[in-house]
């Protein structure tokens, strides 16, 4: 019998051929591979820039978890809100943020998505319905319930129709132990709010393994079930599997206007943040998970299915390296925020030292291109 | 024109009701606001008028429903969150202090937070230490939020209506001790702008500055002091953020004296901020340093006599005024 503190066993999605496993088109599969390669390259360059002191503060790297953001976000519609915690570069890019705004934000430049006022942990992209980027563990979970509430309110109370939206609210397994998360689930259940709490279960909250910090760690969806949420356990290292499973979860949540909780098993290949020497886990464990690299898995499956060849993969990867290099150049050329920006965006209204608010380039560029 | 007299609580409800008719994005949520008609009957009848989709009973879950409302505000809705007491806001500190006032800044202008958080604030009902919080001192420290404290029924309506229409997060502090107070309240549209203090009683010898319920303590003290031949000018600041320092400075330059009365604790408070600003603006006008009267620097006591002494009551204000004027 398993103890309430045992870690969860791995959930595996099997190695059947792609054609049997997914309805996704070759174009979709190529796009997911491209997004994962983009995120991987972006994060590698982010680590270098951090070491070069071009990026300051806290910085959390998404390498290893790419299939989660890419697969989940592919499973919902563009108008569906997405919100996450501080390990947020991957979600921003998967949501469609141009990497130049993301990199410039970390460089503390005016061209950053938040004019350099948010930093690594606080990415926002209004044109792509991405609502942050939140630094306090679990803080985004009541916000996620609220975003889903607002969409349902707009659809049903203001427009007089039926709910058409579902919200993705990502959290790490560390946030399972924050009180606000339970309040967010309870309210979502009471009010039939279609929000999906996607737990990116990478096994560690900073340096504390899940079994050391979380009761029922072998079956965390019990926590959602306690609030009446349907729970799902999904292999998060395989983007095709994430998409297929999350599509069902999202379609159900949308149609029934009900919340859900997903335990997405994944692994962060790097430390909690840039300052983490990873002494709390073994090299064997890391190597075990690295053999299941989500990019390698999709690449191999696509080669096996004849959807891409080695040369095609290399070309695709090279394109992402070029895109990230261009993003870095753009970010470096973006000026620092003018000192007058210190007092802008504190209040919408102008009064005293406060100079009102203005939209960042990520919004004005999107409006121009529309 | 007939002078319609209604209670403070009815004035609050009228502001919410009128704004909800005007704007479908406005909704009210909180503990007991719907079926129970509100713990203090502020929302009486609103469930029947607007239905359960817009008048929403929440469980006792302040962190959850405050955070939920902030998420909804990010998407353009205009929630009114009722905390039965601001004392209960402490369990919601992260959403109301880390999310609401910082969202616009951290998103570089992309997502504002047009939310009103309102409820009872302050001691006076023998509720003991945990239920008698005056949050002015703690929360006015945070940039990005506005803080409004009405002292009269017409302001209750006009300031709450303004708060609901405001694009920034507004912390709206009501006093349970004032909810039954009656006064003339205009029917129809009535908006009191933020950052505009008002002189409640003109005077020539000293300026009393206060916010919310202690404005009445100041008026009581001024009445007593008038019998001694001391003329007090009483200023109702109305909003702490924005602070109308100009009206205060104008008065102090006339009276050459100032006593600030603030029901929060003295250390790092609106009272200390007003005093510092008056000292900076009126250094050459003052005949004495600015005096301050606060709630005593102890947890709020239960016993009636201790609680009355704890408050910045009229007797303590009068003593401060005499001291400011060098009257033995």
C-alpha cells in the first residue's frame, strides 16, 4: 500500500505511431516542434544572458517542460485566457509572444512586453490573451478563476448567450500547498466556472521534493476532487499526448462550464532558478528524465512517421536559433526606459506625480498590424 | 427642492444600484451580500433587483473571492467586493496588495484593475482586537490604490459612485458606527470627485484635519472648544489617496495651527504623512508643530471605557488643540 507521502508513479503515453495517437495535422505537429525548439533555444540564450549579467533578478528556466505549455495552449482557442506563475517564458512564447518583447523585458528595456517594469517573472501579452506571469506562488490561481468567471459573465450575463470559453491556469506542484489554490478551486466549483488548473508537476517546489512537502503526493488530483473538480493525470513529456488529453479536458470544461484539475507529470531539466546548484536530486534521476526529452520524442516520432527528416529538423532548429539571435539583437538595441516611466502606469488617472498610463510596444505593434 | 433624508447604508446601496443599472459590467460579491441582504443590510433588496448572477454570495474565503474579482477586473469587469469587515482583508493581503495595485505597473500599462473593495473599518463596537482594524495606516502605504473614507451620507453615495466609475482600484472604508446616520442625499446622479477635501466647519484659530468617522469627533471637539472661545476649522479629507494637501495647506496658512486626527495607529500612518507634508509646506506659517491624535498605540481593547479612551475622541482632540495653541 502506498503511503500518502509517496511520490507519484510515472504516467506514460506509450510509443505507438503518431498516426494512431493523434488527429493533429502534419502542419500542427511541425508548429509544435517549432515552438518547443524556439522555447528551448530561447531559454539556453536566456541562461547565457543571465550569466553575462544582461538579465537580473530571479529567472526561472522552462527547459524540459516545453511539451506542457505547447500542448496545453494548442488544445484551447486563442480567445481563451491563459495565466501562469513565474516560470513563464515558455507559456508566453507558446501563446504567440514575439520573443523580442520577452527578451527585451528581461533586459529591462522599453521594448519589453511590460516596458521593462515586470521582468522575467511578469510577462504579459494582452493581444494574445496572456494574463501573466505572477511572482507569488499560487497567487495566479484565484486570478485564473476570476478570468474564467469574467469570460462566462461576458458570454452569459452581458451577451445573453452561453459560455464559450475556458481558461488555462498553470501552477507548479509547489503551489498545491498554498491556501489560495483551495479557495480558487472551491469557488470555481461552487460557481461552475470553466477554469482548468494545470499542475505542472515537476516533482520539486524549489529544493523540496513533492513527497516532502505535499500530502497525497501520489495522487494530487484528490485535492481537486475534494472540491468537486474532475481530475486527470497526464504524461507531460509528450506534446502529442498533452494535446490529445488536454483537448478532451478543455472541450469538456467548455461545454459543461465546469472546472477541472490536471496533474501533468513533467520535469525541469535545470534548477529552480539560475542560482540553484540542484544538490537535492541525483544525476541519475536527471538523466532518466532527460532520456524522455519532449523535443527528441516528437522529433523521433515525426521522423518515424515520415513527417520530417534529419535535414528538415536541423533547418527548423536553425531557424529558431536565428529567431532568438534576432530577438537578442532587438532587445539590446531597445533603449532603457526613460526615467519618466518610473511614475507612469501607477494609476490610470493622472494626479500628483503620476503621469497616467500608456500601452507598451507589444500592444501598439499588434494594433498596427491588425 | 425637497431634502430627502436617508441613512448612510441606503446611500451606499443607492450608489451601487444606480451604477449597476448604468453598467452591466458592475457586480457585487461578498459574504452574505445576497440572500442575507448583507451583514449590515447595505445590499438589502439587491438580490431581488439584479438576480444571483450579479449579486453573488461567496463563502468565507476572502483571499479566493478577492483574487477572483481582481482576475475579472483584468478582463474589464467592474467588481465591487464587500468585506464584511476590513479586519478580514488581512487573509487576502496578497491579492489586494500584490495584485490589484501593481497589475497596471507590472504589465506595463496592459492590464488595469478597476475594482472597488469596500467594508467596515475601525473600532467602536466593542469588537476586540481582531475585528477593529483601521487599515488606513497599513494600506495607504501602497502606491497604485486609491483610498476613500466617507464621513457623511451624501458623500457615501457620491464617493462610492465615483469609486465604481474609477479605472483604478479603490479601497473604500466605511464605518459600521455611521451606517445608521441620516442625512440629505441627492437623488439621481451624484458624484463626489476624489482628491477634493471639504471644509466642514470654518474657523480661524486652528485647522483640524481628519478622514471618515473621526471627522465627527473633530466637529464635537470644535463645538466644545467654541465655548472656550477657540475657533476650529474642520477639514474632511475624504480621500487619503489622492490626498488634497492644497486645501489643508490653504487652511493652515490662515489659522497658523494644525491638528491631524486619524483613527489608525500613529506609526507610519496617514496622520504622520499629513503632518510631514504640512510641515514641509507651512514651515514658516506654523505657530507650533503639527499635533496628532490617533488611536492609542495598543491593540483595540474590548472594555467599553477602554475602547472609548483608545479612540481619537473629542476630549483628546480638544486637549491637542489647547496644547497646539499654548492654552494651559
